[in-house]
C-alpha cells in the first residue's frame, strides 16, 4: 500500500505506467483526486502540455475570455491524455464530443471543452465548434420509439437528406411522426409510406380536420396546456404541410411508387386556409414609444451585474455583455426591422454611409445603409435605417476587441460577426429573455399584452406596420424590399396595402419621428451616445415652445406646459445655449402628442378669457423646478399655437 505522504505521487506514477504500458488512456477519470496536470507531466514530460495550454489561453484571452481558466486547463489536459498526444493538431471533433457526453452537465470541465472547441475551430483543426444543445435538437430517441419501425426508417432517412432549413426540418418531422402514429392506430397495414393509397391519405386529411391538440403525439415532454382542445388552423396546416412535403420528397426521390398526387390529396380546404390570413401582432404606439425611450437611454446600471463575490466586493463586477454592444443591439432591434437570426449574424462592417438629396428642399442628408445577411427567404441585401443605428454600431466597433472568424450557418463562410464577444455570438435568447424585460421594466410597461409576450419579432411587425401607416408611407413593394421578403404575400401579413421608392420613401416616412406627434421635440443624440442622458447629467430632449425650449423630460405632465412660467428648465432661443442647441451636430427632430385638458383646449382655440383663467389658476402651482410662477416673478408666456398645429419640421441635414 502507498504511504500517506507519497500517496498522490505514487498514484500518479502508477496511472502513468498504466497509460504508457497498458493503454489505459481514461484511467485518470476513476481517480478524481489525481490532477490531470500532474499526470500530463508524467506522460508527456514536464512543460510539454503546459506549453500547449499557454497557447490556448493566449488565444482565449485575446477574445476577452476571463483570465481564470481552471475549467479550460482541466479540459485540455483531459483531452490531450485521452488522445495520447500533446499536440492540439491531433485533437478531433469526435473525441471532444465523446468527452462532453461523459462529463456531467454543469461541471467546469464540460465548459472548458466548449471553449477548447472554439479555439480548435478558429485554428481550422476541427470544422465547427461544439454546440451545447446539440443533443436537444430534433426528436429524442424516446420520441422516435413511439413511431412504427417502417415509418421511422423513412423519416430518419428523409431528415438526413432534406435540404430545408434545420428549423423547418424539425417542425416538419413533428408532423411526419404524427402521421406515422395515426397510421399505426387506424391503418396498421399502412405503417410503411409506400402502402399509403389515395383513400388513406384522404382519411388522414379528414382526421386532421377533427383532431384535438395532443392527439397522436408522443406524449413525451410536451406542453399540455391546450391538450384536448380543437386543433388550431395553424396546427392543422402544419400537419398537412409536413406530410404533403414528406410524400412529395419520397416520390421525387423515387423512394416509393406514387399512388396519389400529394399536392391534390393532402391539402386543407379553402375554408381552413382562409383562417390563416394576415394577423400581425403589433405593439401599440404608446408602449412602443416608451420602449424606444427606454432603449435610447439604456445605461450600464440598468443591466444585471455579473461576477464572483470577491469581484463584487472589490467593485470589479461588470455586465455580462459590454454596454456599447447592448446599446447597438437595442438600436438595431428598435430601428432595423430584422429577424433575431439576422441581428445575430450581422457582419462586423455592416454599415455603409451614403448621401442623398431631399426631393422637396434640395438639401443633402445622410443615409445609413444596414447590410442584412442572407436569410431564410432572400439573399444578402442593404436597406436604409435611421443614422442613429450606424452611430451606435460605430461606438461598439470602436471598443470591440479582437474576435475569431466564425462560420455563418447560412453560407458556410468564416467571417467577423458584429455581435461577437468572448469568441461566440450573442445568445439567441438574450434579447427575448433578458434585454426586452429590462427595457419593459425601465419603460414601466408589462412584458406582455393582449397579443402575447413582447418579443424580438413583434418589433419587426410593429416597425413594418408603422412604415406602412406613416404620413408618407412606404409602398407594399418598398416594404417587401426593406423587410427582405421573397414573396409580397409575406409582406401583406403586416398591414393593408398603401403606397411609394425605397430610400426616398423610407426617409419621407420619417420612422424616428412617427411614434408620437403634435409638438416639435429636439433629440440630442450626443447625450444619448455618451450616456450623459442616462446618468441625468443633461437633458436628451428639448420641447420647442416657439420662443424657447423646455428640457423637462416629463413635459407632457407639466401643468404649465401651455403657460410656461420660465422655470430653470426653460432655455430661450435667443440665449447662447439655445442658439448652440439649434446648430449643434447630431440633433434629431421628432413630434410628440399631448393630451390637452379642457382649459388648455379652450385656450388653444383662441378664447382669451380661458387663457387668462388658465394663467390665474396656475399662478400658485409649483413648476417642475419647485417655485410657483408667482414666486419666479416672471411674465408667463403662452406657447404659440403654430408650435402645436403647424406642419411637421424638415428632418435634420447633419
């Protein structure tokens, strides 16, 4: 027996001998107390594996991965020992995947293996890095077992060869397996797709029209909230579209002899298809305007802080993603009208600046073009967005560190991605699960409305509908190009047809100023971009009172808004500050709607007695700064009616 004083050293020597002489390359897994680092020194020689480790850590640190790499150290030593080589170039995807499968979920060594795979993919040693949820994609083994063998064989073979989008394949597989279970229950003689006749196919269509939610499902790990209720029109369409595409492929690939035409037989009645018409889940204007205000003033303090207890104590804890990247992400979401997949896959250099000329005034204005990557329906294209998006992206680009080239899952090309941190893309669920709830809390609105949860895709619907219903709207054809739809029928899902020519039409639609209207407001973009607005150091919007500006954020709730008492929030236009504001670069313009009281409405309509009564009533009401108009001792000034009812201001040229 080994002595206590030399137990670990002796154990390491024995395991090393078993490794070198007996071929036991996984023996160290049975001795948790044995450090892989020590065993690697016995097997490969002192310093050999450490040199490989230093190479890996240098790459990770250049991407911004934390300097505390214990999980990566353990994973690397484990992989080198199991592979019987200290060289990174000898590692394979199969080995890493096998080690991930063997590591318990949540263990640090498992996390280190994923980090190691990103380094290997960056070096070109393995084709792609490991995906944490790879085993959760598609039907589980238990789900496959609920389908009769002949049908299962065809379905598995079809899944391997189908060239549709992975998400589309997974959705279709659900409907295909449902049809196989129905066949096992009602036509055991037809559990082989080749045995299906026209009569069986027609019977399946009739059964689908009468089906209940959950009927012929696997019953494994599914949402049972609607179980037993009539199947929705979209549920019926998904089942029929899936099995029709399945049989169409089997016939096209000559796997079965055609006994009926799937396009004719496996189709839904027109009455059911009619229920699938346009139904955009638009966020109401008031909530959307509040979300925009929250997004434009988002500060680091609004995000959750991550770090160890020691980091929190030392004041070194920080947000999971840099605030500059989060602001750019929010800007693209609020103004880009992109799908979440398109946002995540934006290239690093996705912004192009151009200049155009206003058709009415002849004045030049900046055009910001966002390059959208290839999506599920169209190739890559560029579209105009508000210049604020480009400014936020450039701010993030200025502080973004070195990141590896990642493979675009659509094109297969390796390239730099805009929203890449620590060697991986921003999480697909980050916007919906983390960021949107933060914005809702900041805007004091619920995370869901009568149409469901506020999600990333509902922003795309909202923007499309607003652009179609702007004072000078985009035409349906323009919007089709702007959204990147292949078919105009997809665009009609967002709103009714209206009318107009892409960049010029988008500029005239003035989406940034469309959310609210009636009183002119100046937006100080510099205060937003520098974070001064979020910190309360200076106002970020100024209400145009005709002869001056009001910098009070809650102007709409100020009782003196139509009878300004010239409190400290007031900035005269003829003052130095007012004149600088008018010519300052980066000043945007928008309109904001005010809900008037009866007294204010009468005063606006020209009733002098009502105006006098309004001024008298407010003489002892405190202003936002504290003092009453009587205490301020200034002559109140009524806002000119033109400031509330005049034409919309021309967009800024800066």
